C-alpha cells in the first residue's frame, strides 16, 4: 500500500518491510494512520471451473483457514 502519513510523507507499507506494523493496521480498517493512495491485491481462485461465470455471493471461511 502506498500511504500518505499524517506528517505528509509518502511511504510504501508491505508485509515484509519496515512498515509491516502499519500494513497490518491498515488491513484492519483503521484509516486514522494515513490515506492509502494505491494498493495491490492478490486474487484467489474460488469455486470450480464450471462456476466461473457466476459472480457475487457469500464466501464462508472457517477461522482455522484465515492466515495472519
């Protein structure tokens, strides 16, 4: 995520750099740490090949499948 901090500096927060704590905080929905100007996401395939033309819906994930 590219973030403008409250002091006006522009940083890039990832899960592996020195701003990893800010990255985790921003993923939790906190917007009081700065303004996110750009982010990249990784797509995850869900469903079967025959379901590829269907969009939307609810995806249920058990708590044991969530990666922290």
